[in-house]
C-alpha cells in the first residue's frame, strides 16, 4: 500500500545574514542545507566554501542578502591554524599520505624568522588537492588519478601572520590573508623554509571581512531554539556591507535610484551624509545606499566621476505610505 505523502512545509521569503560557526566534518553545502531547512527559507547561499576539516565562521545569506555574497568572496579572511612540523603529506594536511618525515630541530626564534618571510605579497602554487579547474576538470580529480599537472604560481597577500603557540612538533599561528590563499600550502611552505617540512592539522576561520565569530552560532544551538529565537540570530542584509561608505537619499532620489537611474552626486540633498562618497577625489568607491525616510537599504552603487551608479538593488524594499 502506497504511503500518503507528507504535506510540504511552506518556505518563507526571508532576508538576512546568519553568522554560522561550522563544525568539523561538515561541508559548507551540507551546513547551508541544514540551516535553510531550520529557517524554512525559500532562498539561501553561502559566501565561499570552508573545507570539512576546517571549522569556524561561515556567513550564510538568505533572500536579498544573496545578491551581496560576492563581496564576501572577495574579502580578506582570518584563520587560526596549527601545523605539525617534521611531516610532509600528499595533500599538505592531515588527510593525505605521509611523503616524508624529518627531525624537528628548530625553536621559537627560528619559527618567528621563517614567518617573517611570508608576510606581505607572496607567490603561492595552488595544491593539487583543490577545486581549481584545469581544462574544465577540478585539480583534485587529477590528483585522485595519480596525475600531477603544472600549476602557475599565484600572487596572494599575507596581511598579518602571528605566532600564537609553540608546542613542538605543533605550531599554532594566526593569519589574515587575501582571497585565494591556501593556508595548508602556507603551512607546507613555512615547513620547507624551516628545512623540516610541515602539514596542517587544524584550521579555524575566525573572520571574513569585517565579520567575526563573536556572534556566530552553531547548527546544534539553532536546532535547540524555537523559530522566534532562530530569527533573532539573523543579522540585517547590510551586515555584509559595513565597510562601504553610506549614502542616504530623499524620497524622489530613492525612487529614481530603484528604477536604475544614475544620479549626480552634486545634485543630491544634504542628507547624502557621507562626504567621502560625494567627493570626486574618491575616484571609484562602492557605497551602500539607504532611503532617508525609513532607513531602508536600497542597494549598492558605485560613486565615481561625480555620479552615483546603481549596481545591485533590493527589489523587496517597501515603499513608505
């Protein structure tokens, strides 16, 4: 006898940002699916993957916030990482096969000196076990087939690199780096500079752009909450845009902006409060745009050459009565 189908639970049009503290062993997509189900959200997306072996901050976007997720993909990231000296692996982390072992005969002073050589702009060869594509196929597929393909070194920037703990053979450091940096490759390269090799054994992301773990929640915590408490964990859409200068428009200018019209900065009323966004000397600034009357976020624009040009608009912005 055919079992009756369960009625589908209606999904909600939900807008906002969830700062999720992803646990170990979970893919970013698995975390997204579980969070989307908990919030009964119609539309959701993440802002760049975090490996299953890594934990920490994974901002999730719901509804209109998904339009601005690309801005976090481009943002700097901060991690706390632990590398194990004396062992090189095939994947530069604990999942790979051991390729070589070496005695560890370095101390904190030598480690500090090695870290200094990796601060600032550096060149990094992407690992074979990565999702970067070659001829339409991810590199990890070549690696699983036992093939090694040529990879060009890429320019990345290590904005900060600080030694936190030395408990040999393990070394823990904090790194703030540009988009596209592989922390396991960084650990492997530091090990090479020390002459003993290294691989990554733990990784936790603590920051994405201006967002931090401070107010992040785990899936387990969310599962214990009722719907109202879960909704209270959502931050507003503009949490993704806090580093952008703010522009506020009057009712007429806001209406024109929402229709995709370009506005002359010199003609905007004084409520366009951010002088940096108005100043032609800015050259090319991305700004967040609000309606002065009710504080509603209207979208993101580019302020350049005296013109405010809409880039991405919030389509669900209510019109004041």
